[in-house]
């Protein structure tokens, strides 16, 4: 490597993107030198201060060393020649995400790479690639495989890959066939609006199959909202597409697995990638299809770092891949039984192609809604007697039931009714949740944990009691209430609880789901993680224990989320029409509520999402709420609430002359709903506009004002601030 200290003009200047915050003032890329030109997208290691960082060579037309002082342009330390550069489409995606979500290019581009890759030296990566190639060559799974690739390229296949012939799927229903045919000729994003059990997953499988049969080099990206939905979907894709590489990308993988799977996709050896929202940034050089399953799910919106929406980036990525090509070169399919109102409106106005599948496969009936008026039930009733009786009767016939309570733990809070003490977290403005299994109080926000006190810390009263109900308590009470009942084999009824606590151990989720599928359990109790995506064949009753929380919440999106959750949960029942017919049973959705006359339940009873969406959109339009306006939230964290709010209010005053300001409404700073987390005070400011370009222009120019406001005396103690574009919670 030549010495860059004397600015030898024979060296090539390079623009290299590294991880620096947007407000650092260093610009999107830094200038380094190398003794030869490097292609944009090449991974390199570069010095920054006293550190060595992973960097990405970026486009910089006209970049030169003229005007730089000796030593100002430092030399590239290492070049990752062993792997191909990230292509222009991927770089365009990263650039757009950084601009739109108001982050630095380095924060987005480098964070999208596997963590282990950021820590490896060139020599270490070369040894890893060699080991992978040797392991793949010696594995019996890889013998006889057929990959369309250069003759001098040795495929590297993770152990999870399988090889063989593609298996044929079931015959498509007329609705499925029409939807698939329309999608294959679509010239714009498609919204697959199919009721639960209508066979949306089969459409995904067929779309992938037709693509790979037409172009064996093509790659497909299939996205799911949560990790717990990945194993079963991966199993279906592995069964159907054993011939092509299938890998997954999600945070549940080990760092080594994430790197292996990322390399397989980046080098084009994996044809199918399944993943959660992080997979939207996977490097797929031959990407031709993107599927976003359960596109309405809020899990697609990141809540840390670059607060991006993977669903929206999927639409942009397909558009970016199509630049310079035919519109259908890369297609995107958004699927849901309860689409987001943004996607629904886009389909209504023709920006998306709407594909409808209103019928269940096999002609199965949708669950009938039974509202339980809790005003007419016995005092302090946990589950209505009629609901308990129905669960017991179904268990005796070999059927299964599912109870939904979107609150984990035993109780949300412990309280002393003598002095008013509550189990508050000492570090957050939230309660510590009572977990009876290990007798602990846990804060679900900061992770604080303590033993349950023997007596009230405030007054010494021994009679402290749980207030409210979580899944642990519901499971315990259900076992007691059904103690007299018997399942079909004469044994006591078995209850299974599925939530983030019960599935913490590795492999426990898959094991418990397998037990449910095999009929080992009669009643499934869980949080929203059980309400979507699962194909339970014996469930004929679904019950929501406490649905009223979403009816009158301050968040304007709460009714949309509640309706989607209930309809998705209802879809777990009656999925096997033959089983339901053989049992001669009624498929039902029970909802316990204190407000049975609420309009939301009218649409739910008819499974009429279009009517519900129309009503919600009319309310949103009248109030000028998204999707009829555009929003951003600016959040500040500080040692004091006063400093956090001062930062935002000072920046708002300084932003008056900035571009786009005349189209914006900046509301005063207020504490966040959970004001303090881990001893850090949090405040936020809402910004609304009728113009997305005006909002974007203002936010881009406002970054400097926010940084300047941080140096003011009133804002002393501010730790950090962040901009959330298109927020899902206010």
C-alpha cells in the first residue's frame, strides 16, 4: 500500500461510507485513497480516528485529491475482494432509506450488513469462505445438486439447505388461479386481499415456483412480520423447493448463521430468502419477486435506529429494481386478510392492483361471532360460564380452542389496597409486571427484575394482591375452571400457554407448536403471537378475553389494530373444512366485552373488512389523519423532562424560516406515553403536513437546528434525539 501522507497523486481517491450519525457534519461519505480504483459497493476496512471500521465504496463522480492537505486523505487498509460488490440497486435502496427516514447513509448501509462481517478481517473472511466451500463439497446433502452458475464458482450451501426435485403443490381453486394470473401480468404493486384460510401462502409458493422455473438465476424474498412465523413457512418452502437454496434472515439466528445466509444470498446461491423486516436489506443481485405476508403488521416498522417500514421499502425496492427494465421485472405482492388502511386506499385509487380471495379453501365457513356481554355475567367473572361450557364440550369431542389475551405475565401490577402502594419500576414510569412462575416483578421496558416482596414495602400489609390479568393467570384459572372436564381420551383437559416467556428457550416454540398440531393440547392460551399465520387444523373456537382496551385508546390506529387482531385470531378456527364437517360442529369467535353495541363489532360479525376500512378512512379524511396527511415524530431523551422538551421547542422556533415550513404544523413538545425508561426522560413533538415533499425538505434542513439546540443551556442533559417518519404510534 502506498503512503497517503504526501498525497501521492498516483493514488486513487475513493468515497467511502462509514457509520457516522447524520448530525456529525462529516457528510454522507469520507475520502480515502487506494493504489487502484475500486468498484462502488466494494467492502473495505478503513481507519477513522484510532479505530478501524468496515466501509463501503460509494459513487462520487469527479472526486479528486486537489485541495486536500497532506495526511488529510488516509489510505484504505483492506479490500474484501473475496465477495462481489453490493450492486447499484442495493445501494439505491440504502440511499433512499437514509434520505427518507432522516438517517446518515452509513447508519443505514452498514447496519444492514451482518454484524459478524463488520468485525472480520479480510484474512478471516477468506478462511471462512474456504471452510464453507470445503464443508459443502464434503456434505452428502450437496452431492448431485444442479445450480446455474459460472463453472469456476463453487457453491457454498449452509447445512439447512436441502436438494432434490421441486414438489408439486395442491390444485389451485378458481379464485387462486385468477389471482395468480392477474399478479403475473401486473405492472404495479399488488395487494392480495384474501380472507384467513383462503390460500394466500399457496399463491406465494406458486409465484415463486413459476418465477424460478422461468429464470433459474432469479431470486425471491419472502417476508413475515415475526420470527415465530418463520419456521413453519421455511418448512413449507423447503418441502416445495428442495432443489433451490432456501435460507432465512432474522435476529433469532446466531451471528455466524446470519453471515452464512447473507453470503449465500449475496453470491446468488440462495434463490429464496425468508425473513423478518431486516431481510428487506438483504443483498439479492437477481431479485425478481418480493412477498410481504401480513403486510398490515406493525412489526414491519422498526422502532430503533433507522425507523424504517420494511413494507414500504419493499414497494420502493421493486420499483428500484425495475429501473431501466420492464415494469414487471421485479414484482411485489402484499398479502393480508386485514390490509393496512394505507395499502387499502392505495388499492382503492388504483396505485396498487387489488387481488381478492373472499372464500376459504375447501368451502369452510368463517367463524360466527358470539358477543359476551360482561355486564350480564357473574361478578368478577373471568370467563363466561357459557364459554367455559363450550370449551369443555369441544375438548370432549377432540376439538381445540384458543384464548387470546394480549398481556403476558401473571398480572400487570401488584398493589396494596391499604396504602395504595403499587409495584412500580424504580427506573421507569411504568409498573413492574408480576410473574408468578418465578415469583418476580419484571419491567417489560428496561428489564429490571426483583423478587416479590413478602409484605407491602409502604405499610407492611401482608395482603398485597395482583390487579388485572395476564396469560399466566388465565392459564392457571382455566386449568382450575376446567378441572371437572375431560378430553376425548378421558384424560384431564390440557392447556398450553404460548407467549414471549414460555417460548424463551431455544426450540421451545417449535416443540410446543408441534404438540398443538398433533393434538396433545386442548386449549391454547397466548398473546397476539398465536393470532396470525398459524395453520391449526383442529381449532373450532377462538375467544378474546379482554378486547375492550383497543376500543377507546388515545391512539387513532387502535381500532384498526384491534379489528385486525380479532379477525386474524378468528381465522385460526375452522381451517380444516373436512374436520369441521366430520365433527358436525359450529366454528365460533367469542368476544367478551363490556360494550357489545360498539360499531366495530358490527363489521366484525360480518367479517366485513371493506366496510370497516371505509368507515375508518372516512373518519381519517375528516380529521386529516394519515393516509390523508403525513406525519413525523421527533423524540428526545434527556436526564430531565424539561431539557427534553426544551430541545424540541427551541428547534421548532429555529425552524421557522426553513423550506417547507409553511406547509407544516408543529405541535408543542409533550412527554411520551411512558415518560421515563431506564431513568431517562422522554419527550416528543408531532409534525404534520399535507405535503410529503414539504415534510421531507423541512426535516432534512432541520437536522442542523436540532443539533444546535442541543448546545443551548436549556437543553443541558439531552442524551439523544431521533426522527421517526410515518410513525405508527403517537
